[in-house]
């Protein structure tokens, strides 16, 4: 058995490691951002179309206001991230979709009824799933 001393033992370690991906700076392909943005616009338009108008005789609780503001903020993060083609737009899409589904579940807990709640939960889960797929392919 002979040992080859002419080979450079560090030759295998000359390749640089890839830069770590971050949510704030890593970009996503334009096509992925565009398709995800259209999916979010269509999904939210559908949710708004099937949701009945609120009953003016029922007072709005503080919890309703907090949940609504959190949803609006998450939708703003999705729109901003996708418009700038940043990875955080996809991550915000996952969170926002789950928040939308969770808000539908909270509607059930507060006495709201109707099949529109099922539609909202399905839309939230679907938008979260589309965002997960986008995260995997980009």
C-alpha cells in the first residue's frame, strides 16, 4: 500500500460555502412572487365576497379589533414582501393564511354561524399551503 504525497490534501476544501439564506434579504423569482400575489388577491377577494356584513346590533369586542389588526398587518407583510420579491413575503403568507383560518375558528367560538366560516377556514389553509409550496420551489 503506497501513500500519494503529491496530492494537495486541502484541494477538496477550496470551494466556498454558500451564503446563508435570510428572510429579509433573499430574493425569490418574479414568477413565484407574481403567482403567489395573484393567489392571495383571489383568495382574499373570495373570502370578502362570501363573508356577510356584520350585525350592527352586536358590539365589537376588543379581541375582534386586535385580531382584525393582526390580520391586516400580516396581509400588509405578505404584499410588501411579494412586491419586493423577498422571502419574508412567503413566510408572512404562511403565517397570514394560518391566522385567517384561526380567525374563522374563533368565529365559531364566538357564536357566529354559517357556511362562510368553513369557506374562510379553507381559504386560509389553502393560502398557507400555496405559500408553503412557494417556499419549497423558490
